[in-house]
C-alpha cells in the first residue's frame, strides 16, 4: 500500500509537468532504453527483420530508434492521463469522420471497433466516449496488484468508457442487448499455442490471430469499423474510421478477420515506428507465405 501511494504520487508529479518538458524527458529516455539498456531490443529487431526482410540493417536500426522514441512517448503520455482534462484530450485526438458512427447510431446498429497497438492506443480507448454517440465498452486484463489495477481502471474510465474483464468478454457482450453499444477490440495480440484456431496472412507470415472480432460481430450482428490512427506530431493524433461491414454474417468465414488484419498491416507499413514491436507477434508463426 505504501509503495503504491509513493509510486502514484511520483507519477502524478510527472503528470503535472508541461508536455514540452515531458517530451524532452522522453527523448533522453528513449536513447537510454534502446542504446544503453536495450530493453527487449532482440525482440524488436527480430520482429522488424521478419516484417521487412528486404531492409538493410541500417534501415532496421533507424525504424527501431524511431520506435523507441514512440515507445517512451507512449509511456509518458499515458502517465499524463492521470491529469489530462477533457478539453486537452479533445485537442489532441481528432476524429476526422464522426458521421460514420452517427449514421450507425441512428440506424440502432451496434458497433465493434477494431484497431491494433498503434500510436497512442490508450488515449484512443479512453477518449472514444467523447468522440462518438454510442456507449463505449472495452475489455481489460485485471492486474495482480489490485491497488494499481484500480488506478488503471479509473484512468481508462474517466471519460465514460466501461471496462469489463477479458475472461467475461463473451457473457458480457452476449448479455448486453443495447443497440447503441460500441465495443473496442485490439486485435493484434498473439493467441497462446493451445488457443490457435486460425492463422491470417500478416507481413508475409501465416500468423495466428484471435477470432473474437469475427465471431462476436456475427453472433451479435454488429457493424465492424476499423480505426486508423495517424500521429500528426508528438501528442497529436488524427483518427479515421473505415467501415469494414454492416453485415458480418454475409461474409465468408475468416474473410472479415483477413480484412481487418490486412488493414492493420497497411497502416503499419505507412509509419512502422508507431506500432508496438516489443512483443513477440510471430512467436507461433512458422510458415512464410511470401517475401514482401
């Protein structure tokens, strides 16, 4: 308990710092994390080599260095969430085409919103209730440390987002009859080896993916929307919705999954440093489909 209050107090102090100072700290921190401590460096470099087999080592290193800058920015921006106001977050995240969500809302069509660990996915989730008319829900993985867990939940729910535990995803969604609900899914996590049911093409690899987006969209007849994110400059993001389908049950098995995975790959290729390369996305991918 004492450690929790000490750590939270320190984080709240960081959160009070102006953004310009926060980014100066982040610049120095990114150098230390990558060049000095090499945090998960082997994983990052291996992932980049897998994704871009034709790139030189210098090109891989350049993307990696930019990634670590994004990574430390992400950490410090998330800490800033402890003190960020609604007005501030609205200035920093702009949805370019909110009419897609308004149209679905007026049709009383529930939405499954999908994206990856790209740009500031934490800000995207917590601010979504400010950007769309739907009631927003998102899955989360409860932390072992309950004190920190409550803090994380309070940060994510501060603008109206409703969280539910990952293990309750299916009963929670299937038990929610509301037609004005929007469910947020980050669909680029690797399933455990014993839960692999399908592999989709991703950066030229036959990559195991979760089928929750497709399965739940079909069970609940939800419109599926992919949310593109673009970091305009440090701490400022433009979000653009892409309607994948309003009729998921009309799509052949796995085509919906293949499509949202392909759109994520397209997004990452546009600015690869903004994806979270520090996790083993291809740890169960054994087969290369083609050389891209």
